[in-house]
C-alpha cells in the first residue's frame, strides 16, 4: 500500500496560520475540522486521531524494509515525547509547554499551539515493535519501524522454459 499526501483544496478562506483572533474563531475551527473529516482519504478516521487542541503534522512512507514516520514537533523537548506501538498503530503523545517569555506582556497575535498532543497512525503493514527506533532532531521526530519478515515483499525469480 502506498500512501500519498493529499493536498487540501482551497476553500477561499484564509488559512488558520494567517488568521488573527476573531470572536468566531471556535466556529471557524469547527468548520475546518468538519471539512478535514470529509477530506480524509482512508475512510472515516483515516487511521489518525486527534486529542485536545493540536496535533503534529505527519508524513508516512515506506521502503522495502521499513515504514518511516516523520512528525513535526518544533519546541518540544525529547523527554516530553512518548512513542509506542499497539496492534499495528503507532501512538505519538507528549506536551509542548508554553514559553513564559511573554508573561506580563500584551499579546497581539498568537498562532502557535501549546499543550498536550496525541496522534495515532495506522501502520500500512506489520512491523517488528521491538526493533523500532525513534530519533528527534531539529524539531522533527523520525520513527523507523522495521517490517517483519512476513510483511516484506518477496522477489520471485521468473524462470524461462
């Protein structure tokens, strides 16, 4: 199974990143979540779930031997990130703490997300959970999940009579 990134179609609205505070912010966010629900390519949940206010952006790809998941977690600390695998689902969770450099100052615009996050990613094939490696560098978490021997594609030699 090959996973491809789907581009979100332009709905003519400003993106959440460029939008400032609005009294209708929560309503706009609900509208975006409903749109996202119907845009998912893998059915109802797409194998990916959200928890609370934000979730990291994720890329999933595979090669002959591994399934590789990359998650954007800028500002998170290594010891605040948890990675686990259960029944073919990779579970990422943790917390990005709010910076205190703005305490006592007026804020005119705040677009970065802070707080707890959880993300479940359905893996496209069986992986060897005991061999999974997770590396965190420059705000990107890379989880390398080696495929089990049974799930690797076997090359079969074609004989000519």
